[in-house]
C-alpha cells in the first residue's frame, strides 16, 4: 500500500465515522467531515497531509517509489 492510498482509505473511514457520529451523537460532528474534505482538497494540490506524515513514518512509500 502506498501513502496516497492509505490517506484516501483513512479519509474514507473518517468520513463514514463522522456521518455515524453526526447521526447518533451530535450534529456538530459534521465539522469533522468538513475538515476531512478540506484536508483532502488541499492534499490534492500540495501533497501535504498530517496523516501522510504518520503513514510515511510507519514505512509506507509514496506512489512511484521503489
């Protein structure tokens, strides 16, 4: 798995978790979905994401690296 795929998988999980928390706990959890979406949007342009740093530290490689 690459860093980029791990970021998208983690973001998808966080969106689903946020929707569940919004539905069952508090409507304010919708802001977690907004944060994840904004982070994905800026990651598409800058290739910087805090989760990507963690995945890189765990030993995952960027796409295209041997």
